[in-house]
């Protein structure tokens, strides 16, 4: 396989997108818009899937799009197209302007303040193209699945393995004179395996994801990990019912951070649909607990020098010493709340949850008796009240060690209480997300099993 792409034309393609954006901004001004912004993108990808040693799908994708937003005072109109011919681009701008002329004034509408635009664009090392053909991609998926199926005789079936590789180019420009260009690649490989027979079958899997080829785990290692996880779930039992410590494995723990983000994001706040209204400056977590945002992290999964409004990003604390430091806002939601944007239009960029403990095994030894959660099901989280109730599966813990697998249980609490009851964050971080955290131990939750 060829690791190095010698004929990389991404800069030339970005130049073309930048030129299109400038033409569209000029046309919007000519049609009377007081402000305008344009987003242009190109994406390409190769995705393959295999099952039981046979190829199931091979898909090559190539997409592009242009979105135009114009403002006539505080009236906003948007239109988009995938056709980059001149007549279609012209019609897209005209359509956006026509929509704006017929909408109501929105006091929060408009570009972010010009003074907040990004001016420095460091290389964040997000572009690592991997030139490989469909046969090579299929070989990787087959090797991953074969390693899993061969790892343990109890793995008798497979839900398949998949490999994906792709890249995206994007340009954002607005009438402040801002123009930002980004390139990003992403590659992934994973497999889901089935252990056991009949009613005793259990399914689990593993995957790896990264911006560069060398960030991926080896196909054989992914397959073996998936097999270990599937076999470990065989012959599950019911969990006791009561209040117990609950340890969320690293890949599951990031969902707790996700619930926090939903509650402190601008849209939920200005709609007053959050249990954390008016919570900046209040203690939500123990006094050792920190979450930092690091948008300029090199080779981070969500690294960027500017947000979707063109606002410069910067390292900052979301939670420090257990206290919520700020909300997560873009320009629009900030204006709706009478606040300043936090550079988070489009979401957060590389969150790091600080650890205060060691490995998952050390956390298990410390918790003594309780539940390790490795899977969550259902959507039982109320963002308005913080009430939390979800189906779960994992392992029952006795005397600080895994005793037996458990499934068909429910864990419940209230997110505000759960945040306050966090006793430890482990050091073994799952790197497969822009939310980087180790396992999280909640000191007490309601566990409803069958016993």
C-alpha cells in the first residue's frame, strides 16, 4: 500500500472553493445584502463492508456543496446547491436574497463581530490522505474479521467488518473579509462478532478511528479485542437491585459529558429547555474535576482555528475545580442570551476530562461491589429535568473484580446528582472521540436488575 500521496491537489481545490466563495459574496453585496456568509465543501470517501469472509458492499463517494446565507439588516435567508455551475450558483444567491426579503426581523441575526474573526491559521496536522484501492480496503476488513473469528472457538458468527477512509475540504468566508480553509482526513476500521449459539448468543465489537493511517490499531488487534468482548458477555445473569456504585467504561463515560454539553449549549438554554439554566459559576462536580477544551490540539479529532462563524478558537476551561465556567455558544445563541460567543458555533472542539485515578482495574478494586457499564440502550434522558434512566449491560463487580456479565438492567438517577457524586475519573482514555475521558465512577445510582 502507498502511504504517501504524491499527487495531492487539495490546495488547488481549496483555491477553487475560495474563489467561488468570493464571487458569491460579491454577488450578494450587489443584490443589496448588508452581510453575507458562504460555506463551500468537497468530500470524498471509500467504504467497504464484509461478512463471514465475503464482500458485502463497496462504496465510493464524492460530494460537494455550497451554502449561502445573506442578511438584509436583521432579516436572514439561506439557500444551498450541489451544482457548481455559474448559473446554479447565481440562482442560489438570488434565492437566499429572496427568502431574506420575506422573513421577519430577528434581533439575534447577523455575522459574529468582526473583531472576533480568526487571524492565525496554524497547521493542526489534520490532513493525512491514504491512497488505497477497493481491494486493499477489502483486505483490511477481511483481516480484521478473520482475526476475530479465529481468536476464540466460541465466536461462531459475525455481523461483519467495515473499513472507511475519506477526506473533506471546506472554506468558510464572510463579508467581514474573513476566509478560512480547512482540510481533514479520517480513517476507521471495526468489526462486530457474535459468540455462542441460539438463545445464548452475545454480540459485541471494537473499532479504531483516526486522522492518519498510523493512528489506527492493527486489524488483527481490533478483531481479537472484539472477540474478547463478545465472549466475555456469554451467560449473563441478572444484577441485584438497589443503590450501588456505577463505573462507566471510558467509551461509555463520554456520554455523560455529552449530556452536560447538551444542557449548557446555547440552543437548549435560550429555549429554556435545560436543567442547567443560570448555572455558570456554580459547582456541579467535585472540587478536583476539570474539563478543558483544546481546539488547537495537533492531530485532534475536532481541531480547528475557527468555528462555524469564523470566530477564533482558543484553549479554555469548561469546568474548573468542579465549577461550570461558561456555556457553549455560537454568535446567534450568545445574542439570544445577551452573552458573548465562546467560539463554539458548530459544537465543541477536543474536550479533555482530567483524571484523578489510575486504570480501570484499579477503579474496580476501589469500588468493591457495584456495576461496570459497557453498553447503554435507549434515550431515557430528560434534558429539562436532568432525570436519567437507561437500559444497560456490563459486568457485576464483587470484591473489586469482575464477577459475571449482566444485562437487561436499568440504571437511574438525576444528572445533577450524578455529576456531584462522581468519585473518580480513570487515566485510561478512549482516544476514539473528540471527548477524551477515562472511565468515570459515580458513587451511587439506582440499579434495577432481576434479583
